[in-house]
């Protein structure tokens, strides 16, 4: 395998590519050796999802680490946030083998330092890539005089107990909840986390199957929650919850089967976390979450802090500011009490606790957090990202009724609306998100912006 290939699979936040075409167990072993070299670890923890290639890749990574004298604790099948739990609770660097919602032929590695601190391009991933490339060209690194051990440990019960210690669901009213695991790791974690709670769980696609026979395990794509919506209505359930492939994100639908925006979930959870902390604390939100998020945070006595899009920025800001919670439009939710890491399961428990702690419906509950009309993310293929961004800046730059900022792409803000346009890092796309105080204004602003973007 040529070293140049690694630039195609080592992304900004993780390793990801097609198996075995772009990477295989031989390369996974080199990544394991490089990971312990860069982190300086004496012990690490690994876990993997249900993809057919995951156990072999995970074990190869462990072999590479152990050959360098490092002890490896394998927790086996797990969700990504269960791996973060193990990294935090055991205070060890960790590696999770998953490609999240990508198709079955893909796999990847999400890596973290001890305490679930992320490893990205600027925090070690580029160094891991360089080492692996060097060894690909020149042969494997020298083994340690004394190899490390590889042992197994089950952390599922401890993970579930930790989550349940953070949200009290023992006194909620009984709820009927449909859960779509998408044949991903939610099928592994939900039965243990929800066990014994006053929940009537209707399971969908809980069978672990990395070929995703029913639908892609990406609940942010509307076509992938159609089954969940129909089942919630058919069962007269109180709500529905969908998890992505590695179960670190959760998506919620109300009793009518209507999607609840991740911004509304962010605002709801933020209000609960602020209440737990005496109405004080910092809440992180990225710049394309709804206006309702910082509004709710301020109303509850907290301080909202706006960041760029992307989990590395959120986690960095969480650590820097000591924030109690952070949320993204992509249904990633980050908690100080979970080592600043993202966990869809903990967000789901908060939604269940909020709903079960009162008598109304979920649609009525979230209405107070869903105050504006949003476009959702709209992608446009463009020939020159920079030129189209410059055109938008020119179109709106001279207007007295708007402000522009370039924290992440270009955000244009007026009294009654805003929109943001960001370039994709990996594709020739511009991503538009628009929001306004009413649907008509949002539609008008959205269409005006798209006309400029698409030239």
C-alpha cells in the first residue's frame, strides 16, 4: 500500500475508508503502533461496532499497540459513547472502530486521549498518519522487548449505570417509546440502559447487522426515519427515538411522528442541565443552531457561547470554558459530566425524563423551544467555493440592515432572519442554513441566498 493512500483515509477527525481497498488489518496494526507512540500511552482501551470488518481491524490495532509494549483492554462490541465512557472512567486513551452511518464496506477509527479528549488533525492525528506512512514505506516498527497484554472487559453495565446516575427516570410516568436502532449499536446499548425504567419500548431493527439491511443508519436524512414515524403513529406511542450506526447521535420524533429539530432538543437539554446547576453555567452551541438555543439559555440564567461547526471546536470550547453542555444541529450532544464527549443516549434520557415528568405531549413540550422557521441544511454544488462566497459577501455587504461575520463561512444576520453559508471540506459544496421569525420570510431569504450561491 502506497503511503500516499493515507491522505485519502485520514480525515480531519478520524480514519475512514473502504475495507480492504483503502485500508486493512495490516494498516490497522500500524495505526495501533502509531497511536501509542503519539499518545505516549502505557495502556489503552479499544472497542468496535457491528460491521463485519470491525472485530478483525480492532484486534489488529490491539496487536500493533501490544507489540510496542502497551497493555490493551478490549471492551468489544460497543457504541462510540460507550468507548468514550471507558476512556473517561478508566482514564485511558481509546480507539473506536466504526464508520458511523457510512455504507457497510466502510470502516474507520475514532481516537481519543485519556478522559475522552479528542484526537484530530491538530491534536495527534496528523502525527499518527505520518508515522504509519513511514512504516508503510520502510517496514514495521521495532517491537518492544516485552510485549503488552491484551485483555477483555465488559463495560456495558457500568456505562448504563453512569448515564442513569445523571438523569433520574425512576419517578416519571410510564411512556411508550419506539426506538429505531437502524441495525446499529443502539440495539446493543438500549436494552441495558432502558432496563427496569417505566418505559414500554417498541424495538425496531435491533439486530446488529453492519450491512444495514433496512435503511442507512443516518437519522438526519428524512428517508431513514420514515419507518420510525409510521410506527410511532401505528403504536400511538408517546415518542420515537432513532440512533445512528455507532449510536453517538440520537434523533427524536414526537407523538405525531413529526421530527423534533436538534436545536429544540439542544434547548430542552440545556434548560435541564442549567436547572441541575442552579441556573448557572455556559452552554456551547454552533453558529447554525436556532436562535432559540441562546435565547433559552439566557432565559434560564446561563451563558451561551457560539462556536464553529464541528465536534473538535465544540469539545475544545467545552474544555476551555468549563461549559456544562453543548449541542449541534447534527444531533451531537456534549456533556461536562461525560468528559465533554458526545452521547446521544444521555440526550435521549433527558428527553424521556422531561416528557415523563409532566402530563403533556412531546409536541407541546418542545413548542416552547422551537420558535423560528428554519430551512435545514441545503447543499449546492459549485465550481469555485471562494468565488461564490465572495459573491454573497458582495451582495449583502453594503446593506445597512444586516451584519456579516466570518467565524465559519459567512453568516448574514438581520433583525428578523439570518443565514449561514459554509464550504464543505471534502466536496465542492456550499452548505446553506437559513432561519427567520416566520415561514414566509425564511422562504424568501433562503431563495435569495440560493440564487446568489448558484449564480
